[in-house]
C-alpha cells in the first residue's frame, strides 16, 4: 500500500481488523445483506470501542483522532461491509455538522446522546428535494421560545435507528436562504420512521423515510442563525464526501484482494488465469486505481485536518473514487467469470454495494458542477 | 472490588527460532508486547471492578521499554492506575522468579490494600510460573493457580481451577492471589479513546530498596540462588511419506492396511 503509516496508525488498523474479523464474519455480513437488516446489537462492540466518535475531540467524548487516521480505519472497516461503516460515519458526520456551526453547548449535548452508544442521522433530502437541496419543504414554525417541525424526509441513513437528528427545515419562503438547521432528539415525540428501503446494495445500512409531525424543539436547538440551514448542510456534506470516498476505497481494496486470490487459484488451459494478459490488465488497473484513490482521500483528509473546507477537493475525491470503484468491482466479477455473479462468492455484493456511492452525498453529476464552478471562481481574475 | 494486577512486557519471536553458526538460537523478535495471559488477568480485574466503582491497578517490573509498553497497553484496556516497579535488589537474579515475586509482594504492600492480586498463569518469555506463588507466600495470602473461572459473592470469590485430572472448584475469602489462564475470559479490545489517553497518561513509580515481607536470611538466600530455568526441546518429528497407488499395484489397499496395522494405528 502506498501510504506510509505511523506505528500508531498500524496499531489502530490491527485493532480494527481484530474487531471486524470477529464482528463482521462472512456469515453475519451475508445474513444482513440477504435480509436487508441492520441489527442494532451488531454495533454494541463498535460503540464500546468508540468507532462512532473517532475524530470527535476528546473534550466532547471522542478519541480526538485526525481525519486522515479516521479515514484509514474506516477504509478497513468498509472492506468488511460498507453498510456497517456508513452507519457509524453518518453518526459522527451528524455530530460534525453541529460542530461546524453550533455552540459548544449544542455539540456537548449532541455528543452526550451518542457517546454511550446511540445512532445519529442527517435529514436533508425529501421526495422533491434531492440534488436541489434548496427546495426543502418541511417546515419549522416559530412559536414563542420553540419551533414546531413538520414534514417528511426521504432516504435517511439511520432513519429508524437514530436517537438524535440534524434536520434541515424551512423557516421562511426565501428560497435557499429560508432554511434552518435543528438538533432534533427522538425523545421529543412525533418522529416516525417509515420502512427500511429495500435496496440493491448497502443493504445492512438502515435507510428510511422519516416523518416529523408537530415536533416541538426549543429555539436553543437551532444550529446557527435562522436562514443559514443550507450552508450548514453543504459544509457538512463537504466533509462527509471524503468519508464516503474512503469507504469506496475499502470496497475497491476488497475487490482487488478477492480478485488476485481467485486469479491465482483458478486454472484454465492448465494455467492460473493470472497468467493471462487480459486478466493481468484488469488486476493492474484495479490496483492502480485503488492506490490513486487512497492517496487522493488521504490528501483531502490532510487538508481537512488543516481546516480547509475542501469544497473542490472533496467533490473531486468523491467523484474520482466512486467512479473508479464501479469499474473495479465490475472487473472483479469479470475475473470470477460465472462464479462472479453467484451469491455464493463475495464479489457480486461489492458491485451492488458500490453503486449508491455515485448517488448519495450529492450525485457525481452535481459534484462535477461544483468542481467546474470552483474552477470558474479560481480562474476569475 | 479493588484489584492489583502484575503484568509483564514480553518480547516474542516473530519467526521460527533457528540455530546460527555459533550454535545460538536466534529468531526475529517483536517489540515488547503485553504478555497474553496478563490481558486475561486485567480483564478478570476489570470485570470485578465494572459497575461497582472498583479500581484496577497495574504494576510491572522489567526493562524500561517493556514495562512502559505493558503498562500503557493495560491503561488502554481500562486500568485505572499504572505503576512501574523499580528495584536494584534483583540485579543478579532478574530471572529468578521466586525473588521477583518477593519484590512484587513488597510493591503490593506499598501500593495499598487490594481485594485480589492477579497475575497471568505464566509469562511467555519465562514460563516457570513461580512469581504468583512467591507473591502469595511472601504476603501470607491464599493462592489459586491456573484459575479459569471466577465469580464474586460479597467478599467471597468462587473459582474453578484446572489440574491434570479435571476441574477443582472452591470458595475463598478475599484478599487472595489468583493466577488466571487464557481460558478464563475473552479480553476486551481497547477503545480508541482510552488508547489515546493511555499514550499520555502519567505512570507512577514505586522503588523497592529493602525487603520486609519475608525475613532477611530467607531473602539473602533466595536472591543469591541462580535463576531457575527450564528449557523445552521440541522433539523432531520423524516423517515418512509412503504412497500406495491403486493404479500401479492392485495389492496397494492390503499393503496400506498392513502398514497401518504394523504401526499400531489400526
Ligand atoms: C442509500 C441512500 C442513503 C441516503 N442517505 C441520506 C441521508 O442520510 N440524508 C439525506 O439527507 N439524504 C440521503 N440520501 C439522499 C441522497 O442524498 C439523494 O438521493 C441524492 O442527493 C440525489 O437526489 P435524488 O435521489 O432526489 O435524485 P435527483 O436529484 O432527482 O437526481 C436524478 C438524476 O438527475 C441528475 N441531476 C439532478 N440535478 C442535476 C443538475 N443540476 N445537473 C446535472 N444533473 C442533475 C442527478 O445527477 C441524477 O443523475 C440517501 C440516498 C440513498 C440512496
């Protein structure tokens, strides 16, 4: 692997491997994938290890790791099951979005809820507000010292698991400037999750609609100023894009591992298929793309550690890596031949799991729009 | 319950030991790691402390690097206090486990009152396993060896220990010294947070410059004894492969049966 890991990082990777070998056995992963279920008890050991708060500063109860180190750990975890990994990533990204624009009290309050082992979710998308996030229709109506929240959110990761949400709601008709962000505790009542989305891949990850029905939250739960909700959301998405990419690197590495092992074992024409140039080419490309992706994630993470908003780099990383993983997993299936499409072999799942990575956290089409807009700005004078 | 766990940093071979041209056994080694059975001892202590405001003190005697590694690994697992034991009394016989046990007993006395003193059943690098017996003997405490199950009931501990003929169960009133096997529990994984905190945590030091737990004559004699050591030779397994191929010889099945009968396998 191209990254030079510190002794500490090597130690952490050993820890997460030991953890995942035990928790995410092939049998467990297969069962969750088949049933499309996210068993909460499967996360108990992850919470005990603090995997849901790795990059959160120690003063808020996290481990205080850098983004770069956290990304390495999550790459490893995602190579076992990216759905498991994203459940934890979504939890700390929700807390991160409070950190970006909230007060220390709000962050502490949110962190205190999840630290003992609870899930969090980030609720922005609606049935008519996907790529066009500014068209959110769910409302937050001010009533004295409170807001009353109403509306439906769609495709919410951890929707039926979360004990606390960061939600984006409309506080005025002023388009993009009419949105505000709120911390919404499940315990407020009036929050109901729909059924777990029956997805082609990433099936362990819990994805549901969430309905907010007259949910009363104190004004103190508003993150940042009224009207700044979209900015909170977009800044948080900037950070989470590189995390989505690190999970995709994990899937790619898994595709490579499985493919090389298989290509050495499988014989045709009395030779292991790894001896055939056409197979070698697929493997070499897969390995090269994996390395490049890992380096790109690492660099973006380091920039985030330095405080950069990575508007362009986050978008570039997410797009490059999540496009690359499509070809890598498809080639893995190709190398396995007919066995590749069989559910008794591990690679068809990788192909199903990785598709959504081009869609969520902003589709790769809209990422390219962002990259081009940034270029336009950079070259403006 | 408050426990004291004596732990050791051990250096383990990472390759198969081989004889070099000088006739010395050599193998590549790891950096110091926490002795595996000591992890079980720490886990047993943590389980006694969990949810009861109990404490787990860990203490280690050995080279500076090995001691620090072991203590920080123990803090990462959740130990509440970590102590380096220093002593010049053992220079000559640092591998004399009975003498080490006396020094550790002296350290235990200095460190406070504990309900249980735990150790692993043996250290990977000095597997004689006398240390815990010597600690118990020096402190005049009951001692249970190779414990592979432990439960608390008030100030009583019920235990299961292993011996050749099976299991032995019993109860003992605390305080007691207990050495545990690797079967007693499954050590927890450290959390990332405690690991980060453990990296910077202060380590205490206790210095043992005189022995009070046993009388001076006994100590003088014990500490002058040559270290007891045991060398384990792994007998070379003689292997011989004979292949009987049915295709070459239609008698091969009966030849195979014959061969197995001669060797007493059938
Ligand atoms: C498994 C999963 C988990 C998710 N988790 C969350 C979550 O936790 N929280 C949350 O808020 N949301 C979540 N989402 C929602 C996700 O962010 C949206 O699905 C995504 O933003 C795309 O929106 P959409 O599905 O409405 O597609 P649309 O916006 O309808 O897009 C359809 C197609 O049109 C293209 N398109 C749209 N507009 C443009 C444009 N201006 N230029 C070029 N092309 C364009 C898109 O690229 C896409 O190809 C999740 C989605 C999935 C599938």
